[in-house]
C-alpha cells in the first residue's frame, strides 16, 4: 500500500531521499574505482603477455574492458575530459 500523499518515505539507509538514485547519479568515488580497476586490468594484461596467450582474444581483453569502464565516465564528466584529453587542441583554437 503506497504512503499517503504528501508524506516522505525513508530510504533503506534511513535518510530522506529528494532525488532518484541509480544510474543517473553515479557515486562520487566512480573515478577512483575506475583508476583502481584500470590498475587491476593492467596486471591482467601483464600476466597474459608473460604467458604468451593469444593477443586479441586473451591479452587485450582487459584493455577492451577498460575502455568500457572509462567511456561512460569521460562522456559524463567534463572535468575528466580536461584532465585526460583524447584529442589535442590546435594552437589558437578555442
């Protein structure tokens, strides 16, 4: 049964929620998690290189996964694009 109109509902954490949670609002530690996961995936690449596994199916799989991790963060956060530019700007262009 839904609560009466006009009353606030406590979230599972016990706080009042005025905005929706979920995929639209990533956590503030998302960039830190991406950095840590990138380091972990780099270890996977190093291990596969050492074992001389096939390049595109095994060795580069952590790279593919890393791109999937970082692409949404770069698209959502303009400050990350300033720190990690994918394309260099030409001199004199704004």
